[in-house]
C-alpha cells in the first residue's frame, strides 16, 4: 500500500518535471523565433525598428508568462496527486 502511494507520488513529480521542462522548451523556441523574425524585420525596415522592438519585448514577456503558468500548473497537479 505504501509502496503504491510512493510510486504514484514519484510519478506525479516526474510528470510535473516533464511538464515544466516542455513549457520551458516551448518558451525558448517561441522567443527564439520572435527574436529572429524581429531582427529580420528590422533589417528590412530600419525606420520601424523602434516599434518592432517594443512589440517583440511585449510578446516575449507574454510568452514568459505562459511558460511560468505551465510550470505552476504542472506543480499544482503534482501536489494535488500527493
């Protein structure tokens, strides 16, 4: 009985770690694509670089919030199981 409970808790923590890791990987990919696209846009239209940079920073911040939200949800799910 105790071994089964410990196995369930350890699987929950492993699932939370995988979920948080996938959330961080997704955020890294998203920010990388946004940064690359913004640099390309600024190279094509240097006069709009200020507007593009501000929009890029806002979107990057939103992606970071989504990654943090994914990590918190993964942690909450693992704590709910235990």
